[in-house]
C-alpha cells in the first residue's frame, strides 16, 4: 500500500469535515482543523499530497474497509476492540475528562471534591453519570455554552467536559472567568487508523509523526488550535 500511495502521489484520508476544531470546513468551504494540518504534514513527509475524503462518522470504518481511502484521521480512539480489526499509528493526541471551575475556586481539584457541589451537566451525557457517582448536586443544561456561562457567573461550582474541548474554549475565550482544575481522568489516546496488512505504511506514518514532534512542527500546530501540547 505504501508503494501504491507513492506511485499515485497522494494518500487518501477519511475524515468527517464536520467536527471542529479537528476537521471542518471554514467559511470558504475549505477543509481545515487540527487533524487536517497534522495529516497534511504526515503526507508531506511521505513525499505525497493528502487527498481528503469527507465521510460521515457512521460510515468511516466501512469506507476504510472498502478501500475508499487508505487511512482515517479523525480523532479515532485507540482501544483493544478496534485493535482486533485495525492497525493504529502511534498516538498523536491524548484526551480525557476535565473538571472546570471558576477562576477563584481553589477547593476543587478532583472528583472526590465534587461531593455536594453544584455541577452542571448535559442530560444523558457521560458527565452526568460521573457527577452522580461523585455525589454532586446535579444541574441540567441543554449545552456546554450555557453551563460555562453559569459557571463563569458563579451559579455553578463545577462542570465536566473533554480536555481538548476545554483547552480550545479557554484559548478562544480568555476573558471568561473559568479554568481547568486538577488532572484529567479516564484518559484516551487517538491515532490514525489503517486496514490490517500494511506494516510499511504504518511504520512510515509513525516515523512522520515522530519527526513532526521532534522538530517542533507538532507543538506549533497544537498551540494554534489548543494553546497547549495535546500529545501528552
């Protein structure tokens, strides 16, 4: 497959194109985002161009199976079940659950600290279950923006969300009175996904990802989208 990609001069990459800030279309209709930039860098180091194939998430693995594209770049979580059927690159992002509090709050640093506290969640989310188990006083909201607005106004004491969402939100909204608290938990790693049977391609992509990190390119892309290094 690596030889085929080099002969054709492009690597076909499955991605949603509807999942900001990772992969989405800007006002001009151009595909951009964190995953798009990382994939473009990987392609460049393979000596080819990235050819993106926008695909709905529910059809993503079927598209890989049917060889519509060579690889998926779409924040695919690496887990044991998926590894039974697919190969993965080295991880290129690490995420997890993050507690968010008001900037003035110094008392909440862990899940144990949420007991009895007013915590905002979206109904039916994983965060609702986590907050319930922690013994929090649950307050329900339609979306994250409403939760963060009430947290900023001190109507809530804490909220829970994905670490990468929080990093991007804080980068775009430095004037908001909220901050990340404590360490992330339930961490997960994301990588490029491949059909099994292409070890040379996986090795070449792994080398490209490691080179991107070693020469500082990854840090620049990560800082642009999240204001921090999201590989750790």
